[in-house]
C-alpha cells in the first residue's frame, strides 16, 4: 500500500526543444507503508524523435533521469533510486549506482517515446528522511544516444586529408584501428598509435594509454545534444549561495553581464536571492570553464567525454574519409543561413536556405552564421534536425548528425574532451559523478582531470573556419592558453554514462 507524502512540493523539469522535446509530467511521491525506509517516485516520461533500430547504426536513444530533493527549503541533495518498481509497456529502465536511471525502448521503434507511470524506489534511509517532512523534489531528464561496443578508427590518414595533428598508425600513416578496450601503445614505430603536435599544444607523446582509460571500444551513452542553457541553469539553481558564486557564468570572469552576449542569455543577480534564468533556454551553453562543467557532470551522475570517444561517436565503425565532418562526408554548407524565430524555442533555419544546400552537411560556423549578427554565437540545440524535418525527411547529412544520432558534433560550440597527450588526461577512468559536489563546490571524482592540461577541445565553434570542425582535427589537443577556471563563450561539454 502507498500513500502520498505530506506537505511536499512537487516540481517537474521540462526542456522545450522544438522537434526534440522531452517532458517529465504528473510527478508524485508516495510513502511505502510496509517499508518506511523507502518511498516511490512516480512520473510520466515522453520525448519526440526516439528510435531503436537493428539496421545501421544499430542503436537507440534514451533518457537519463535523476532527481534532487530538499527538506524545508534547505540545501538540495541527490535522490538515491534503489530500483525500478513499475516499468511501462515498451520501455526498459536500468538503474545505475542508485544515482539515476536510463529509460529507452525495449524493442524496435521510431517516433515519439511515451512512457507513462514509471515508478522508482527511493531509499529514504540513506539520508534519514522521515516521510512526513516537507520535501520538494525536482526530476531532470537528458536525452542520450547509445553508442554500442565495437571497433572503430582514429584519424583519416596522413595523405587523405588536411586535419591537424590527427591520430594515425605510425608505420604506414593510415587510420589507427581500435580493436579492443585494452591498453594502447603510443609510439612512432611499428603499427602503434601516433600523432604530431604542429599546433605546439605541449603534447608529451607519452603512453601507454591505460586500459582503464575509456578508449571508445566499450559501449557508452552520450548526450544527444550539447548542454543547453536551461540545463545549466537547472544545475546552478540547486547549488548553495556560496557554490553559485563559484559557477556564475555572468560574473566578471565570464560573461560579465546579465545581457545577452554571444547568444548566451543567462541572468543572475546574487544580491536579489532569486534563482538564475535564461532568455535562451534551448541554445547551447557557453561561458563555462573546465571546473564548471566537471561540477555539472558530478552533479548529474555523468562523466566527461574522451577524445577517442568523440571520434567513435562522430564516425561510428566506418572507415575514415579525408576531411570528413561529423555527418560522414567532407561537404559542408557554405552560404549564410536565414534564421527564423531567432532565440525562440522554435528557432529554425529558413527552408529556402536549406533547400539550396543540397548534399552539404549543415553546421553553425563562420561561413553559415548570419552576417547580421555582430556576435556569432551558437544556435538552438538540434536546430538542423528540427528545421529539415519541416520540409522533408531528415537524414544524417542534412541534420548535421554523428553516426549514432548525436547533434552538433561539428560546429556550434567547442566540445570539451579528456585528452591523451598529458598524464592528467591519461589517468582518467570510466568513473561517474555521484550526484554530490565536494564541500568546496567542485567535482570530487579522483580520476577526473583537475588541471586544464588534461583537457582538449574538438569540433569547432560558431565563428571558426570549417577546418576545425573536422572529426579528426586535433588543433587544440590540449588547451594551453588558459587556466582551470577560465571561461569562454564558446566552451561546453556533453556528458557520458559509460558501461
């Protein structure tokens, strides 16, 4: 028997991405009368453009769901899920380390996902919560794609493209084949992995890459879209006042303003005591530092992406093509887009612009960003898939998507990755955030980079030339011109849940 909690306040998280909506509705929390140490969290989950296919790419999309609670208006804490106690027809629900759940289709399908009546067990004993207390709960959902286990290639070959500092096989200059999840030897001899550093990024050419480093062979879930400004604000608003000061992208070392800059609309006034908000919730986040994004992943139960996983997500198992972008060919739109509904949830590229582009992939970069924008910031997450679907069937090229369905891996915002060119990066392991930050307000996962030497950036940004958007371009294999807390309008990361 169940009965509802007394005096609780319910709040549900909704992110609105036109043509890519995900919603958590009808949230309720019940006390389990037969077991006072547990409660049940019940909700409906739905999103658009879902799939599970056995033909290429042989994968599916999913939703990563987690929750936060607070008692009597106190500090927010992470909800510990013990099990899925009710699973709707057509759905699978996997619980990960009591931090969150992954929800996905149990069989082949394409179209909207609609899973009413999901019930999750909440272990109240972990935090000694009494069922009659005044509890506020927030449930969050992030769209993910499943990247299956398997071999793949790094680099496009030394004579096959113009990528900077790409990976290759030392003895023949061909793409390097990752065949298993084990250790990778880094050497300029034989059939080993090698690369150059003409960009003078301070690469140490060290190795080996340990077997514990996520090299992309093993399966993982990756955020379908770049981190949106609404997702960032939702994280920020569950922090304590002291921790908010550490992660305020509107502060002097970030945007230094509450007005829009580079299409970042985050507004926060610490003196008012009010929560932050953004005027551009569906647009990719920016003005974040390495420390900011590591904190976001620890808070959400995810982890950062590695640079090897980046290439796997973009290219899949296919043999590389010279100068290819995330959509699988070297052709890219080179005419300026006309943007309709700019900054709104239904922001899109005008159909008459898209229809002129033919077989070229769509991406936000220097040549396509509208010339009437003085600050060429990012567009809405998933803007091309949504825009194309209004006039024709969307495919990987027109949507600007990676092999497994991840959007904007080329262009829009730089993708932060854990690098292999420094000891700090190579020490990284498949360890995820536990939902809680350290007492000083930062991520506290021991194997994650704590120094900017352990990170690089991939995929280019909204005001870069097209060459930096190529899958294998490693012009910034390590970010050497900044410090751990440096914030840039073009930087964001997307989270991973490794398997």
